[in-house]
C-alpha cells in the first residue's frame, strides 16, 4: 500500500484531544504564530499516512480531510517520497526560467495528456491554486483582449487580491481586506437544494438567468473568461445539475469567451474522474490545478489550448519558485500512484460507500437537509429540522464530537452549515466505515 505503510491503520485515542504535548505546542503557537491563522484540529502531527494522522501524544486519528484534498495519494506515498529524496539530493532549485530542468517539462506533458480534450495543449506551473487562477485570468485577458471576468455565487478561488474579488464569501476570506480588483462579475449558481424554483428546473432556469445577466449587464463581447468550479469546494460541495456546465461552455464558445474549469479541489481523481468536468464531457479552454497534484508539495498549473497559452508575451508568465524541481518530482510520483493504484476507481468506491450511508442518516436525522457530492468529495448540509435554515451550530457540535472520538472532519459552505468529507483515496475501507459510525454517533448526540 502506498501512503504510509508503516503506520498502523487504526483509530486509537490514548489521551484527551488535545493531549498534553499538543497543548504545550498550542501555547507556543499562540505566542509565535499570527492569530489570523485558524486551527481545525487542536493537535500537532508527528506522522501521517494511509488514512490516519498520528499526533505527538500518540493518538491515531482518522483523516477525513486529506489536508483539504491535497494528500489524495496519502501522506508519504512511496513514489512521492522516493522521487523527492532523489531530487533533493540532486538539486533543490535553479528557477525554471533561468536554468530549466526535465521534471517541469514532464509534469507539463502529463497535464497536457491527462486533461480533457484531444486538442493541442500547453501548460505553465506555479505554486498555489490562487496563483493558477490569477494566471488563468492573465492568459484569458491576453488572448481575448477583453477585461471582464465572470464567476459564481458560492465560488472560492483563493486569497490573493484578485482571487478574493473572485471568491464569493466575505468572512473569513475577504472581510476587511478590500478594495478588490475590478471587472469581476458574480453570477447566480445552479444550487439545486437552495434554488428558488423547482430543483428539477434548476439547470435550465439558472443557465437562462446567467446568460441573460451576462448579455445585459456586461456584454458577452466584453467577457474574457467564465470561471467555475465543476463542483464548488469551499462554497459547500455544490454539484450543479446536469446541463448547467455544458450550457456555460457552449455559450463561451459561441461568444469567444475562454471557459476556465477551476479544478484545484476537484482534480486528480478526487471525484471519481481524473477531472470533474469529465463527468459531462465538458472540455474547458483552460483548466487550473493544484492541491492533489503533488502529494503534499506546493505546485499548481494552468493547462489549456496551445493557441491560448501561447498568446502571452515572452516573460509574461513565471515566478521564482513556480514549478519547483522538488514539487515536480513529487507530482510525477503522485500521478504514477494515481494510475498504478487505480485511485479513480477507489474514489468511486468511496462514494459508493459514503453516499448511501449518509443518505440513510438523512432519513433518521432531520438535521441533515441535503447529501451531495461525487466520488470522494461528499458533503452533508445541516439545517434546523423542518426548515432549510442553515444550522452552523450543528456543524460545530459534530466537528467537536468527532475530534474527541479521533475523526478529523472539515466544515464548509457559504452559511457555515456544511460538513465536507475528503478522505485520502488510499484509506482502507474499514477505517472509512468506522469514521461513518463516529459521524452517526455525533448526529445522534445532537438529539
């Protein structure tokens, strides 16, 4: 098994959470680290692999977050570790724009091959998802000679100034940090659970509303790019209904707009396809990737139609650390792991286990308003029973219950009322089932 074979794949609680050693480190953290950084799980990690995190007190915790979908191949996956060790011993940095190296080219070749569409493609590498999104905007504007960028309600694209403008949620991502970049326009999202009309008509009604707003409020001829997450991540794992994404892509093509799929969280097997837009055979003009690309090392990419990627003047793209040789070595190892261990199939299997189990919990616990997701990207939206009113207090209570029982879970959602589950794709099934048992106990405890 890749991703930490030496760590026993068991949940084991030997101290309260946080334990004494973690509490000491939390005190040091409070004195040394900016209070602007939050903490989900109040522990400090000593090792991680497969489906568990080991803390400094010896607690073995089931990891249902994978570092926010980053360590899909597991922490310390064999191919990733081997490649990184060899690369560190050879050289750590030259800057690809100064003295290039093969690893960068190999990652770009893989991205060009793996992303949807059989057209000629090229790629460029950066450090983070936000950097990838910023560069996608730059490339789209250079290619179209237009300014306007269309994004969507509940969308999340990053924490830099431009990507904060593109991100929907104010607290904690945008509050007090403005003013933001201009020429960013937000459109309604096809959100079936909260659509004002019938959820059955959500795709058609939302698409019509979006296209009319673009035509009337911006002018399609002024739009450089339409940017959307095929499944929205931070916004609450919102899965648009069938037809919405293909409709947007068709409109973009008709009007010479660059259609950008933000696959930072959904990419690299997470949803049961290598990329989530493959579910409806949507072929984006540009696709942004990060998170799961490199087994835990910072790397991101923009991949797209060669003529679009080549429209930028020489020197217009880059960055000192972008496409680090170490991160590229890790990415080559992560991609090899995904392919050798059929992690696309494993992501689908995780969905086959989780969706029915959570749907059955929804029948028993009216605090669950909606169950949604694909593959190993699953969420439940919590509401005040008998209503659709958001219930963030229930999310907080369940998160704390799970933590004390040794299960790490993450929250999300514009209204703070979504529990999202992103287990490593290499997690043993018995651990996944045990995590679901703990989650159900947490739901029962609310009553």
